C-alpha cells in the first residue's frame, strides 16, 4: 500500500513512523510550513501539486500530519478522490491492529466511533444541502441512519466497559489487602516498557520494536519476594497532542497509572536530546493529568545503545531540564536495574517491624504470616514469640488477627 504525507510543519518523522508501522510505503511528502491551515489544509498551489502527483502515480492513501476538521477532510477527499487519513485516524488504525483482548478491542471501537461522529455529521450536512458525496457515502437517510447507529453502539460499549472496570476494581482491592504496592511503568510509545516488565517479573510479554505494541495493561509480581511486595504494570504508551476524548476512551486502562503508588517514566536514551525532552514532557504531563500528585521516578532506558560519553551528557542535560534525578538503565541487559529498585523502595513506605506474643500456637495464622511477612525470629516456650517485618499495608491486619487470638503486638524500630 502506497501513501503520501501532507504536512504544515517540517517535522514528519513521527507521522512517517506511524504510517510505516501500519505497512504503508511513503512515496512522497508534501510539506508547506504554515501557521494557519486552509479549507484544504495546505495552500491552493500545493494541493494542485498533490493532485497532479496522484493523477500520475499510484497512491492508496493520503496521510495528513495533523488533526483535520471534518470540512477539511471532506474537501480533500472530494477534490483528490483518494482516502484521507489524518493523524488521529492513523493512530486509531494502529490501535485496532494492536488490540487483542476484549477490553482493548472495545476501547478502540469506542474511540473510532467517537472519531467518526463529527465526520459523519459533516457528510450528512453536505448531502442534505444537495451535494453529491461521490464515493464517500449514500444519500441523506443512509448517512442519518449510520449516525444514529454510532450513538447506539457507543452507549452499548460504555456499559460493557463499566462492567469490566468493576471487575478490575475488585482485583485491585484484593491486591492492596494482601499488602502489594503497585508500580506502573509508563512512558512514550516504544520506550521499552514491556521489556522492563519482563526483566523485573520474569514474564514473557512479547516485545516488539513498534509503536503501541501494548494496549492492555499487564500486572505481574516482582520475581524476588521481598518484605514490601511489588506488582508492576505496563500499559498503553503516550504520544503527543492526543485529544482528550481519545485519552478518555482508554480511561479504564490508564487507571493503572492513576491509581499506582509509584510511576516509572521511561525515556528512550537512544533518541536525540530534543526528542527525549519532548517525550519526557508529554509523558509527565499526561501522568499529572491523570493524577496531579503522582509519585514519579524517571529512568533513561536503552543505555546499551548509547556510548558512555554521550550518555553522561544526556543524563546531565535531562536532569537539569526535568530538575529531578534520572536513573540510566538497560531493561534488555539488566544494567543498573538494582539502582532503579533501590529508588523504588526509597519512595515507598518503609517496612513495619513487629513483635508478636501469642498465648497458643495457631497453625493457620503462623502459615499466613509466612505468606505475608518476613519472620526474623521465632520462639515457642509455652507462649509463641515472633519478630517480623511486613508491608505497612498488612501491618494492621496482622495486629487485628493477633489480638483476635488473644495475643499482644509491639511495634518497634520504625
């Protein structure tokens, strides 16, 4: 499939990457730098140049490096007689290609319907005025029926997503009750989030060097059992200039970031400094919009692809730019992952230290303690004495269970 790019800004790297990830071969780029777009997006002369090129070459799709107004989309398709995809449509097509689980498919479907609504409304408006839509669609009643169908489907999908969200809320509550802390791995698309999840948890999530390879959140336990148990989750990558309605469509997925105890923001260290800055700001801005007071750690990933001197320079620039510590890591080789884990634990509540005295031996309670705490001392001489460390989240449960059994608890070493 061959495509051309229309752009009112010079930087076409990202839109080209998005298009190519869908399998389009970009055969020509038409760039006309403009602060203000026209009814045909670019100027009359440039659009005429585009039209001549299409008449002389095979072009399957026109890809616009912007979000189009419905009237601009209509004008371009009618004039050029070729399907026109704007930036949001391309992203939605990628989402549809990547969605595998039921929830992700529903979210993508909802987003596509939300995207189509104003375009169908524009088409209805044009047809009603007596304009011939050409290959764009049928008559007035066909378009009106399709518009009503969109609204019905959106209502139905929202209800289905609410049911799935309730199930996730139950699972999330169970994790907290068991003392887990949730660490969400976030960042710009293709920053290496799934690769880091695999390294930390021993999972085998498929890692692909392509944008938006993860749409459904994956929650996995840290592979080494610790006093403070950790669950890591990765989710859909960020990308700049997404409309709020598109972000809202993935709200239930992005909740994993909003409700996390800690968020790791991954930045691709192999990018240029300007790209790193832009992607870091986009990621942090999106996280703050989900939860203003999110606790954030920044990690520069893929350092195995960067020379030592270049990495030192980038690390210094990014720390000065973000005014925060950045940890250089390689999720692929495992380099400096220990420093990342140290920073994670430093940003979570310290373990609680307890001394328990029980009048009798209670096998089920002792077994439960072994599952949910780290026992450092155990002594039985008529009464049971136990010293342990545990997550702050299970401390009160341990105290409650102990007192129910007629025991005493002493908190020490805080």
